[in-house]
C-alpha cells in the first residue's frame, strides 16, 4: 500500500543522514511525490496564492476518508498557476472559491502540502531546493 506524501515527509524528517533521506525518497518514489517536488521546487512554476484563503476551515476528516486525495487532485493545480491561460481567465473571487473547495476536499495535511507547493517551501526539515538540486537534479531542471 502506498503512503501518503505527508507520511513520506514524516519518514524523511526522521532519517538521520543525507543518504538515509535519499533512500526514503527512493523507496517511496511515485508519480505523485515527483509531481509535488516539481511543482514546489521548479523555479519557473509560479502560483497565484501563497496562503490559505481567509475562510478556509480544516475538515475534521480522519486520514483516508476525505472526499479527494492529493494523488487525484494535483492535476487541477493548473487553475492556480500564474501564466496559465485558464487560471488567468478566472475572476479573483471564482479562483478563491475553487481554491477553497479544492483545499477543503483534501485531508488537512494534504492541504498543507498544497500551500507548501504555493509557498515554494514544503515545510519539511531538510527537504529544500538545494537538497533536491544536489540529489535529484532532474526535478528542478
């Protein structure tokens, strides 16, 4: 059974050495993890948001029971990407409504990852642009 991305990040933080951290990513490598890292760390990818909408309420859903998952929903992030034709056509209010629905459909920790993608900082100790560039350079190039 595949782990959630946040579970992989938890394991990454607990790893003692750089090599251990690389191994955590390698043994849990999925298209979803790769895409999260690309969206967060590729310099050319810019986002319209960098924080939760003011009226966001964390759902009290238990892990694994949410309406959607990061794995299935990441493909919809284009709606919040600067320069994306579809995203640029959305009125600001509609864009924020879509973001709110998107985030509230996820588990809270997955929503945190989305905001981390927007901020270009996933909030995972040791998982930085520099770490990625040195150890998985194809992610950022």
